[in-house]
C-alpha cells in the first residue's frame, strides 16, 4: 500500500514536471512568435518607407529609411529569411544612394540566404543594365517565389522603361491588386500614363513617343510634342519643325502662352494644368478662327459671381481657358470638383489633350 502511495506521488511529480516543461516551451514559442511578428512588422514599415522613394528619391525619407535600415542591421538576429529580406531592401536603398558596390554586396548576401526572395530579385533587376536580361531574371525569380507581386510590378516597370506600354499596363494591374495600398499610391499615376501611351497613334514618331513618356514636361518639350504629333502649329511654322529658340517666342507673340506681365515663363518652365489650359484654349481659338472663345465665360459673369470651379476664381488668368477646356472636354476636373491648376502635366496627358483638340 505504501509502495502504491509512493508510485502515486512519483507519478504526480512527473506530471507536474512535464506540465512545467510544457508551459516553459509554450512561453518560449510565444516569445519566438512575438519576436518574429515584431521583425515582420518592422520590415513592412521599412518597405513602406522605401517604395515612395522610387518616385521621389530626393525626399527626406531617404535618410530616414537608411537610419532605420542601419538600426535593423545592427540587431543580433539569426533568422536567415529576415536577414535576406533586410539585405535586399538595404541594397535597394544603396541603388537610390548611387552606391552600386554596397548594393551588390547586399544582393550577394540576400541571394545566398534566400534565393527566392522577391525583394532580392527586384534589387538584381535594378543592378542589371540589359532590359531583356532583367525580364529573364525576373521570370526565373517569379517561378521560385510564392509571393510574386513585387516581381510582377518590377517587370511592369521594366516594360514601361522599354516602351512596351501594353505589357506594362497588364503588369501594373495584376501586381497592384496583390500589394499594399501604398504601392498603388506610388505607381498608380505611372500605370495611368502607360495606359495613355498604349493609345498613341501608329504614326506617332519615336521622338513624340519619347516626349509622351515623360512624367513631367517643360514648355520646350511641350512645343516639340505639339509639332511632332499634330498640325496645330502649322499656321505658324508652315509645316516645318522649328527649334525652341524660334517656336517659343513665336508662340508667346501670338498669345498662345501668358505674356510676361501675366506670368513669367521660359522654355524650361514645367507645364502645369493652368498654363496647359491657356495654351490649348488659345490654340483652339486660333485653330477655329473664333477669337470670341477667349472671353466666352468671363463676358457673361460678373466679379461677384461665384466660379463654377472652386480653385479657379474668375480673377484667375486662365479662368476662360479652364472653363472652356473642361466644357469642350480637352481636360477634366482632377477630382471631379477642383481643377488643380498648379499640378504638373505629364507628356502622355499633354499628348491626349492635343489629340482631343485636333
């Protein structure tokens, strides 16, 4: 009987010890999982900092992203996947910082630890000069990766840079559905520009296509694009292509751009929506030989009347031009309510405006 009691006590002790070990193991697992979650969250925060830099590398976020990356790289982490991903994103920052050697070092680290890491595939693409080789490498990486959104997006960017706009649009549309919303905020305008470029006329010259591919254009480029893709300035040039030094003062002299006392413009001034509207509406007036169009709206409105467009008051130099371009559908309201006259105009947008006028 005493022996049975002893066995019972021993069994109870074993159960308690096993329970203690089980609880300790569970706590360790929970701690590991929590640490993994923290690392994953911090990598996502780093990614969120780096992505917008593709469109604006001069912003203060470049230094902020590098400081955060350096801090993450200083941690004694043993997780190889984390180290590989961090190395790839760090390398991408080095590309933006124009430090290719450091970027290649990070690429080597990332590929050695995790060959299928999508961020490493993107970094490899950024360090490769030949567009065809970029696509080949990205397609290979895509077959290895279970998370292809980044790779598909990078292929879209390569296609866009190569002028393969239809393939770019398809890639943007597929990848931006897979990726967090800040990707669409960063690359959405580029996708729309690619879509506009898909619709270039077959007879569009290579020079016009190159200008239409720019995210922003100057007035020198805008006038070149007008001459290359339309006949709208033939009344001035007789069908010849005039150089900037000749076409810009000629256009100014005909009032197709605001006079210096209204606004200071030069061939290197970037085109914004307000001045684009002025140019299009005045060009439309000349093209149709209807000078009355230039005061079509202000002549029937008085100073106390409210403008139908919130951010274009009646006193604005481009008031008639903006209302005319919107009503005639040469341009649209940027958000359905405001025109945003100081927003820069891309080459593809300017091209579509010209085509809608011609």
